[in-house]
C-alpha cells in the first residue's frame, strides 16, 4: 500500500493556493521581529481567520512562534521566547550559588518494607488503629 502524503493547501484572499510550509514562511516573514494579534496576522498575509488560527497553532506546536498574553489579547511573534517567572527570585536565589553551599555526604536508598509502620498496633485478634489524630506523622 502506498504511503499518502497530505499536503495542506491554504487559499488566500487573492485566490492563490499555497502549502502549509509556504504559508507559514509568509506568516513568519510578515511578523518579523514584531508581535501581532491574530486579526492583524490574518489581514497582513491575506488569509481568513480560521486558517490563520490553524497555522499559528501548528507553528506554536513546532516552536516556530510564541504567543504572549497582554491583558485580554494574545500577541504572537516569530521564534521562541523564554520569560522568567520571577525576575527577583532569579536574582536573589540563584540555584547554582545555593547548591554550591551544600555537600552530599551519603546516599541511602530504602524500600518501603524497611521502615516500621508505627500507625498500626496489633493487639490480640484484631487490628487497632492509633488514636492520635493530631500528631500522627511524628509518632
């Protein structure tokens, strides 16, 4: 059986039909180094809104574009962007600097069976559970 190759064709407003790769290249060329909303991208490249959302979704999934939210609107740009979740945390709590103060002395691997179960006390012919509710972790 022959392997079928699906070439997605997008029809632009001027009647021109392009494959997905050509349409994405047009979109990335239009965006350049700026950020645009979905409507602006659709009008800029001359493609309907639904097909533009499909292209943007595919490009984001394949890390050709990024989306960033400003207020209630999303703006899309070409390339990959990494935003720091908290700039102050990165400045004051540098991970490498903090880890350099610690030294690993010993590594112990234990199984669940090695630890005693202190929450269950067997008496007589039944199992009685411990009555300490407030401090069960440290008993």
